[in-house]
C-alpha cells in the first residue's frame, strides 16, 4: 500500500462509524417514497449556498439523502445497484476509508458549489464516484444490466466517463459540479494507484519491446547451428545435440558419424 493511502487511512481512523452508507441509502429511499406520495418536497433537501446563507443550514447535510428525481422503476434499480456497490467497496477498503471517501465527495461537492451558489445540488455525485471507484478496482466484474445483459464494469465505466464528458460540456452548472466532485474524489483515492498502474504499464511495454527486439535480432542472425548434411537447425530442433567435427562443420547427432560432408558429397556423385 502506498504512503498516500496510509496517510488517508490515518485521517480516516476517527471515521470508523458503521452504517453511514446504509443510512444514506435508506434516507434516499425514505425521502423518495414520501416525495412520491406527495407528502414531502424533496427540493428542500437539496444543497445551495444561497439557501444555507438564508438560514437553511441543514442543507449542508441533507443533500446526501436527496433522492434522484427519476421514475420509480429506475430508482429501485439504481438504489439497489448503489447499495451493493457501496457495500463491496466498503468491504474492500474498510469502513473508515470508505466513509472518508463519501465525506470528501460531499466536501468537494459543497466546495464546487461555491462557483454557482444559486444552483441546487442533490446526491448525484455519490452514485457516480462509488461506481467509478468500484469499476477501477474491479474492472472485470460483470454487471447484469436489467438482470439480462452481462457487461463488464470497465466498459460501463468508460461509458460513464463518456456521458460525464457530454454532461460537463452541455449540462447545467449543477451537473458540472457533480461531475467535478465525483471525478475529483476518485482522483484523490485512486490517483496514486492509477499513476502506479500507468507507470507499471509503461515499464511492461518497454520490457516487451526489448524482448521483441532481442527475438528479432536472433531471428535475423539465423540459427546458431545447422547440420551440413540434413539442414536441421537449432531453431527447428531446439533439443538436438549439434556437434562440430574435424572439418569445423556442424552435424546433428544423427549425422555425427556420417562420412565428412565433403566426402559424402563426392560419394553421392
Ligand atoms: Zn543432420
């Protein structure tokens, strides 16, 4: 583990609070249901600096449990995905680091919101950042989209990054801020590993290139030994025992006892 992660771990130690993430998911589900029934206006959970300065300070926390504004079929699917991914990540990282991950995502979101104090922001960054982190750590994990189509996590992550780019270019300020927070959070937690992987990848490429060059040179130089009688070579018969005789020419084990090459050529005439 890198020094960076050790440092994160130390910062995160006091955050060893269980059930934070399940509580967030439960909160989102609860507020989704009561909003669906018309009992609550979910926009009262959203975060904006303008509202906080107007005295609605609870928004500094409640945006975490603001449900996404989507159809219930999609919500049920998204929330169950989010729950299992978050739990998987928490298991891989341990609760403190995972809690720090969510906390830092929230802080990034709140800080980025300074750029646009009037724009209300929900909890969109949580799903994005958890999904990307999970996909980076488990690139070959297979998701069953709608329980039917198997897709590897890395391809879904690439699609997510593509959609993020589109959203960033064409979306409103709130969308852009969520994108910045989700990606920034992943960069902090996965950046060192990402760099190490890239460096490792480059080293591996260089090693492979050197190996290839060596092979090419060997191939260009031709086989080390070639039997003058039958043409067997150390390339075609790597286990053959080639010997050199008094005439300083090469023979395979089969032709070692044959008359000397020059003599046999004359005998053949
Ligand atoms: Zn031979």
